[in-house]
C-alpha cells in the first residue's frame, strides 16, 4: 500500500514549502506542494504541520549505547542501528579507531558480510580513522600502530572489506602520501585529519583527490596568521567538505559562527564523532584503550583531559547549529543529510526527491523528533 504523509512543511535541499510526500514501496514517488492531491487507496499520515526532513546521515560515529564498532561488529551495528532511529539518524558509517593491521583486517572481514538494511538505520559501510595519521596529532589514537602509508596494506584492507570500506582519514604530510592519495582516492573517499600538514600540502592533497577534513579544528594545525596550517586550507578551498562536531565543547560557538560565515551550508557536514558512552550514565569508560570519564555532554581521557569523541546526537548538533548560527531548516538538513551523501557518492539518500529512498523524519517547530521513517516504514 502507498503512504501519503500530508500536512507537513517539506524540507528539500534548496527550499521548504507546505505540502505532502507520497511513498510507494519504500521510495518517494511524488512530492506535492500545498497539499492539493487526491489519491485513493493510500495510507494517510497527518504530519500536523511538522517539518518533514530527510533522515540525517552520520558519517563519523564510533559507537553508542555501550558498544564500540571495533568490537562485535554484527551485534554493535544492530544495536546502534536500532538506537539511531530514535535520534533522527537513518544512515551511518561505522568509524574504527587505530588497531594492529591484523586486527583491522579481521574486523573488515566481519563488516564485509553485513547488509545495508538493518532493523533501524541503514549501515552504509566503514570509516577508517587511520592508521596513516600524525603521531603528534594522534589524540587518543594508539601511537604504536600509526605509520606511513602502504599501498600493499591498503589493498589488503580493500580486499578484506569488499565494498564496505568507504571513507578513510589520512595525514597528507606523511612520507609517501602523495602517491598513496593518487592511488586510493578513486577507491575510497579520503579525508584530511589527525595531521600537522601545512596549508600548501593540504591544498595539494585536495588537488590529488582528498575531499574533506575530519572534525575540523580538532587534531590538526590551526589557522595562524604567519603559519597557515590545515584549518587555513579548509577555509580557503571551495570544494572540500569540513566535518564539524557542534557539541559546544570541541569548537567554541563563536568559531562555529565564523566557520559558517566562511563556508556556509554547502561545505559543512554535521557529525557526532560519538563513542560508546553516548546515551549512557556518567562514569568511566574505555575508548581506544584509554580510560575516559563521561560527565554530562562531555567525555574526556582521564589522564590527559583531551576530548575522547563526543556523546551528542545529530539532533543535538542541528539544534546547536541553529542556536549558534540561526540557520534555517533547509541549511541544517543540507549539512546533516544532503552533504554527507554528496561527499560519499550516495545517490539514493539525503534529500526529499522523487526516486530516492523514503528515509524521512518528522520534527516539531523546535526540532524535536516526532517520527522516523526508513524506506517508508515508520520505525519510531
């Protein structure tokens, strides 16, 4: 049976309007303006004036609800998938911290056999945050396993993962990285992060094939007026995307405002970088073999005090972005839904358009989640 979600404010990638959306077999069949549509024999869902937005897509998430993607992949993906629909996120990548190569290979083999369709949000594949990262900017990554790039190792990873390895964070200043970027960039999406690269090397990396910056400002050289580093490159380039962790902790709200003024909604991707302590009680947790403490919406390594990922949802991120920058809903969902899909080359998700998957969310005027649909089925 077809489903019509009516009486909503439809959020598309370039406009919003009062209307309705017709779903057939999990796909958006039609989008109507002003609710003027007469269709017989359909299930009607009254949106009661809520926003109807594309489900959010989190391309950088390490885990949640006590589970980390480096452990028990099948179980963790299942649990995280079911939890994310309660937060308005309908698709995600599983982000992995740095491990010994043999352990990474075994993990990738386990992810190879997992289906995209889950009981909740869609599992889109794997994001490797490393191992070709800067030791100086390792943050909580295990420095024992950081190293210069190896095409042979990378091919082993690709083979182990099948088509599930989608995204990889690298430091472009490492020895051999220029050739590695040229080789790898047409096989996975490469992102600049955990790096001490200067601006010129970062810009050359983008020319060679890198397409984004991993959690901009964090774990990289800053925008210094006599020593331009990776952040300067992100603010200069007009094509690369920049992930932002908008939790009020990782980046000061005023810097978020300045970044938004420079890059606008076209080049920003809202991520969580959340880890296993998200939606868990305050207390101690282990992440990347480090003891961490969660207090409210912060998670820090106990020994050093550095941030250990975040514990926010994408819903938190868009609410904070609206508060800090006064973005409208079109811009918010461009950053949380459309842009991550554009970066990853995902053509069937990320916006409300005819022919795309009916991964949709209903939100009230304060952006509180009211319902989540995955492939047209209401799961929350």
